[in-house]
C-alpha cells in the first residue's frame, strides 16, 4: 500500500483532544504534514491558502458543522475533488446517507484506531 505520506492533511475538529488523537494516529501512519482547524470557517480559510490532499473532519462542530463544510468544499470548483473523511460519534443511517449524498469519500465512527484510519485513508486516496 503506497500512500503518499507527504500529502498535507487538514484535521478539522473543535475538540482539541480529538485533534491531538488524530495528529498522533496520522503520525503513526507516517503523515508528517498535518494542520488543524477548530471549525468549518477556519478550515475553509486554510483550504484556500494551501493545497491539501485530504480533509478529516468531525461532524459535530459549531458554528459550521463538518457536514456544512463538506457541502462548501464540494461546491467549490477548486476543492470539489478533495478527499474528505467524516468523523462522527454517531453512526446514524440518515447521517451516513446525507454525508454520502453530499459527496463524502469515507466515514469513520469513533472510537477508532490507527489501522482503521489507515484503511479508510487508503480507500479514499485510491491506493
């Protein structure tokens, strides 16, 4: 499995502990270029300023949810093909369906480990 580990990754979560956990898991997998944003608005600003290869976003955030961020990313000509993984604590079917319709590439339900994350990233990045 040849993931491009030099790919910049943006982690979006309003919960700093979760950001740290994701950073550590990504580091374990081998990703070193990891930025984070605490909400959808700052995530969009970062996405405009740097070429990311992957977004891993929490669903439940204020004021802009991960779902709204996903919709904005998919509506943006320059970002629409960006791989996007949604992280959530709930595996509600309607959420999964809504996210799929909005164009999410993959979905991770908390809690998860490095293996799960790596498998999801590999699936998304087409490796």
